[in-house]
């Protein structure tokens, strides 16, 4: 009998990694969310820490936490909001 792999959900991260879909739910909740394509692009461009594993993208939550704690990201967010809010 063949066993099915368990479905990955927000409650079952892969080590310190979350799928793009679960990351989007965790970080953005009910607010306007970026597309999964955008999040994958951020990972590929190095803007968001993560990896492509077997054709799927995952966000490195430990590295993301360190990034969010840094002063540089806070400054980037302030500048971004200043230019996007009208």
C-alpha cells in the first residue's frame, strides 16, 4: 500500500522554511497580499531570504526574522511607504 505524503500547511513548516503560500498567509493575513509570483521573484533576486527546493520556493524564516530586526530593513520600509502613499 502506497502512503501519501502529508500536505504541507502553515502548521507544518519544513524545518525553518515555509512555503510561499504559507508565508503569504502568515505575514500578510487579511491585508492586501503580494502575489506568490512576486514573493518567488523576491527570493530569486535575494530580496527575501529563501531557497528553491525541487522546483518549489521556500522562505527561510530564521533569516527573515534577522532581516526584520535589522535597522536597514526598517529604513527601506519607511522610504518605500513614503514613495507609495499618496
